[in-house]
C-alpha cells in the first residue's frame, strides 16, 4: 500500500482526456527546471508517444476526485551493465497545492511497480542539485548513485 496523506488518490496511466490538465503540469515542470518553452512540435511528439505501443515512453498521473495532482514520465532502455532493461523516471511533477502530501512518493512507487511488472532491474532518475525539497524524499526511498551527469550538445 502506498503511504500518502490524501484520501482517494488514484495513480493511473495517462489518458487522452487528460491533456487539458497535463499541459499546465508539463509547462510547470519545464519552467521549474529553467528550460525554455518547448516548441509545440516537441510537446505534441511527447504527448503522442504516451499512446504509441511501439514507444518505450510511458506516463502516469495522480488523480483525486477528477483533478490531476501530479504526473510522471518514464521509459525503458537497455544497459551494458544489466541483463534486463532499466527504467528511467525522466519527469516527475506535482502541482504546488499537492506538494508534501505523498503524491510524488505515490507516483514513484507506481513507476517502480510498472518496472517490476516489466522485469526491469532498477528504476533510476536524476534531479538538479538545487532541488533540495525533492532530494529529501529521494534520500528516504532510494540510494544516490554517486555519478554526475554530463551533456554534450550535438
């Protein structure tokens, strides 16, 4: 059972009807990390991938009484250090009024459950070093890998 402070919290796969509530969370997530607004094309491609069975990209939402409180996007990928694939939790966001109430923890646990079903060997994610609020939760439920992330633009 997922521990959270909200009653009637339901974590489920995203549906087409969720677009209107998903969009502000997607925009808020990108704003939080200081990303420039993504083009409509990137947003449309990202959205369409959630519903394409050929894509390894998936999305879950946390809902209470018809209102989306959070979302997460994750994908499966191969690794040179594991027999089975890994699950990368790429995006995690909760609306401001739901923060600190267990929504993020419930979403992470739901991703973990999907990774278990898919026979992944681990779930991993990254966050910005300034996201100390999120790291308080992450430090309680996961271990830090010790690796730093580098990027080389193409």
